C-alpha cells in the first residue's frame, strides 16, 4: 500500500514539474476591428485648446462621432470604421477648422 501511494505521489510530482517547465499556453493576438483617430488641438502658437468640440463624420455612413478635447487639447476616437472622414473642430474664440477627406485604415500607420 505504501509503495502504491509513493508511486502516485512520484507521478503527480513529475506531472507538476513538467507543467511548470513546459509552456503549454498559446499566444492569442487581438483582432483590430476599427481605426483610432487621436490628436491634439492647438492654436497658432502651438498652445493646447481645451474643451474644443471635435466632430468626426464618416462620409459613407453619415454617422458622426462628437468628442471634446481634454485640458491638454487631446482627443481620441477609437473603433471607427475604415473609410473617408470629414473632421470639424470648433472652439470658443477660434474659427472653425475642417479637414475634409481624411482616410482611416485599420492597422495602418498614418504614413501608409
């Protein structure tokens, strides 16, 4: 009986040691489903413009995403469909700025 328990403990110990030394995990990579548009709104002197309203409109769908810059003038709009967008920025005391025909690609850098 003691030999049987000793063998069982030995087998379990070997299994635990193998599990600790063998990498049985498989890496999982996330799929990118949408593009992210992020930036900083600044004035002519390169100072941040807080609380600016940024509207990002998809030309194909007509859907607009409206966001507001933070205290550093930063904004981020994740999960946008790839496509052509018109970006409008409005801030109190400034003229409206429009960037028309901005192309967003999923998984691409701005220089692509």
